[in-house]
């Protein structure tokens, strides 16, 4: 297993490099990621390359058995690029170019930028293709987060992209509903990139977001093509940003060998929702290529650019790592080795502080690395296997940003309500791309599936008919691929599977809430917030209804039998998390799933399996001791003891048990 750290030798005097490498070796590290922002150090002036410093650093590391992932350095532009080619900077809608001095501020349709990016990538690849210390490549860094560019070139490229997609103007005019507000185009050159997503034509906005994502993917592909041709024996990955959603990550992952991601949970709240977000991000990343992933940047200290986050508490740095291992991480790299004395990231603390003294954080990482090496043989060829999948769709996410229908309609929050309840029940979840084969799953949740193409609706219907359990909820099936409203009573083509008819609906604003009354099947009183469908069951059974006089004829939660399977529909958002726990129990029951293990609140359960092995992870996210029932007579891989009927987990501790 590869475990290590992000290392920037160019930030430190050379006489420090062997000391750093010794300390890394002592910690059990066998990999570093390097060079992803070192463009000016590698190409100090156009076309003149200097890799001597990197050769020297790599050789020092290699002598200690440490290998490297190299980043293509295109995330930050050297000053000479701007002096010679000012047009490479992205342009704001008002015509102003961005000010140089940050990172990620280039235009992606600039031919010059693309050539410069290809040239440094090729030079690096040629130089390191046979270097024994180089393991693989990271393209750029955290692709996405660039400002959208509104220059003439981007506008013309968008027009071409539209022409390629729609072929005829008549088709584009239909798909964008341009007879509204007098927008019918008579020529491709009339198309203007939108910049106000809450005011401009929503169909244009959706395609502009698709175009922007496509530009980023094309940029990466240009680098990947070079790396594949020159370095056929190296792997290629990219460090994704978990829940970040501006880029269609399925597309971005397509050209890579595996996905990686950057995990910074201590920047969030000290609560379980935040811990579950890190789990959700891990499951999303695993879903991108349906295989295990790496952590390319793992939290190891207090961090921030101007103000700081809290510091990981004793044991927490190790716990954060184990959570990712449990969700399918096969390699892990801490960000960063040492807090930098210069530049914008001086407060982004590494395993070492500014003073370079190995202390608590270094020791905890070293302990984790040593343990990872012991676990290596047990984890080889294992991954998470799930009976439950959640459809995760970037295009729906963008469409909801453009027209959320109710203010609080944040795609990830909607997903998180179900995801957290599933995880509380000890159930593993796959996050899957719409259209993916559903046959491995017993339950599919399709939260907030606002954009519902007919093909996907038919696939979901067939999934239920043949025995699957589907959950859908409010705003499902409202629109087609280009964002035109379906001319069907909701939930459209899912009406048979769900056995309901949605007669009307509304956003609940100004403090309006409804009382949800559960039936005997789901007892309790709950609170409907944010949105309510006015649902009439056709064939479905009502699991919860409304108390308020005008809502009394309508259902809040329904369950339908359709063919061999079942369709559940929740027509509102419920304030109480316990409601989602009850709903998940219903889904599991309908699918005949009994979770194998249960744990107290705050302890995560995960299983990796494969090659005849099953490994149970227990991760205590709390600062209290927790006791978890486990099967007796199994091997606890971290203590090397045989398990009794339960294990005790001190604060932030973990257990890894071979079942
Ligand atoms: C990450 C990024 C790193 C570093 C870190 C701290 O998002 O990938 O390069 O900048 O943030 O700002």
C-alpha cells in the first residue's frame, strides 16, 4: 500500500532535503506527490526547461525507497506567460481580464494556453518516462473551480459546441424554448453565454454549464493523451474535490486509471453530518470509476489561507484516514509535509510545523502508516460491496442550481438525509451514475431527480417491476434533458412504479410547516418543511399523511407494489432525522435486507470484501468510549488479539477485524 505525503522540495533549501527524506522513511512513507505548482521552477522562461532540482530531490527520496507521483504544473501560471500572452487569462462577463497572482485563472479555449500546457506536460513526461522513482501522474490540480471565461474565443467555442450538439438551429430553438422572451436565434453567432443563472434562459444556462465542464475535461484529456503516449507504464490520476459539483466528475474520471480526492473534514463542523459528508465524498469518488481510489491530500493540521480551521485532536488524524480506508481508499497522502514559510498557504499546517520538528502529528501519521503496511495483505483486492445505490447526477445538480424551486433545495443536502440514515443503519452505499446497470442492487434511491430522461424513467420502472425497491421524492421527473418541463402529470413515467398522482405542489415559505402523521406502519408525528407535493395515491398505500385541514386528503409518504418490486415516494422534506431512519427501515424491509452489524450513534461501520476476505471497520467518530458488538473468535488486525463478543473503542479509535 502506498502511504506518504505531499512534498515541495522547491520550497526549502537543498541541505534540508535528505533530512526530510530520512524522516519520511522513518515514518514508513513510500510515496510523495510533487511538483503540481512548480511550473516556473521547471520552465523559468518559455521553452527552457530545468528539471535538475527535481531529479536531485527524486534521487534523494528514491535512495530511501520513496517513489513519486508528479503533477503536471498547469494550475498556476508563471509571470512570463502573462507578459507574453495576456489573452490566456480568463475574462469576466464585463470584459475585464482576471488579475494575475492567484492560481486557476486561465481561459480554457485559449490556443496559447493549451499549447503551453501541452509543451510542459510533454517535456516533463519525456524527462521522467524511464525514471524508476516515478510511479505515475496527477493531471493539473483539483480541476474545476476556475472562473467561467466570457472572452470572444469562449463564446465562439460555445456556439460551435451548440452546433455540434443540436445540428440545426431549429432544434436548438426547440430545446431551449427560445420563443419565450423573443430569443429565437436566426444565426449561430447570436448565441451569448449566460452569466446570471437565476435570470437567463435556464436551458441555455444548463448547456453552458455542460460546455464549461466539457472544456475542463478536454483540457485534461490533452494532457492524458501525451502522458499515455510517452509514459505507457505509469498510472494517471487526478485529485477530485469530493462533493464539488461544477464539473461532471464521471466525464473527468473517464480518461484516468483511478480517481483520487482531497479530504479536509476539520474545516467543517465537529459533528456527525460533517463526518458523513467525508464518507459520502469517498463513496462518490469510488463511484466515478466503480473502483477504489486514493486520497491525494489528507488533512493533517489546522488549515486556512487567512484564518485557520481547528486542529485535528489527538487520534483524529488517524481516524480521518481510517474512515477513507474503510470506504475504499487504496493509497493515502497527507497534505502537506511541512507548513510553508512563504506564500498564501503559510497557515496550511503540515505534518511538521514551520519549525520542522517532528511532533504529535508526525507521530500519529507514522503510526497510521505502519499500521497500513500491516493491513496491506488483508486489504489487497477488497472493496466496498453494496446492495443499495443512490443515483448521483451532476446535470440534475446544475439544473437545481439554476431553478431550485425551493430555496433550501441543495442537491447534496437532499441526498445526505437519506445517506446518513442508511449509514446510521450500518448499510453500505454505492453512489452511481444515472444509466448504470442496476441489477447488482436491491434498493435504488433517486433523490431530487429533477432531470429525468424517458430512458432513465423506463429503466427505473423496469428495475421495480423485476423486484427492485425504488425511492423517489419531490421534484422528481419534472424536466427532460434540456430542461423543458415534461407535459405529464407528475411523477410522469414513474407514476405506475410509484402508484401516485401529484395533483399540485408548493414551496413552504415564511415559516409554513405542516404536521406529518405517520400511520401504524410508520408511527409518529413529524414536521414537513420547505416543499410539499399534494399527492393522491392511485395504487399506493399511504405510510404518512398530513394533519393540516387542507392537506388531509393528500399523502406525504407512500409505498406501492409494482410487478415484483416496490416504489416509495416522499413528497416533502421532513425536519426530524428519525423519520428518515424509519423510512430506511421500510426500504430495507421491502428489499429483505437485514444489516449485519449495528453500532452506537457516532460509530461508523464499513466492510471491505473480495478475494475470499471480509474486513470489518469500526470507526469511532466521537470523543467518548464506545462499545460495539462483534463476532467472537475473529482476528482484530490492529491489536492482533482474538475478539470477544464486543470491542471497546476509546475516543477516535478504530478497529479492523478480519471476519
Ligand atoms: C487544496 C489544493 C492544494 C492546496 C490546499 C491548501 O485544495 O489542492 O494545492 O492548495 O488546497 O490550500
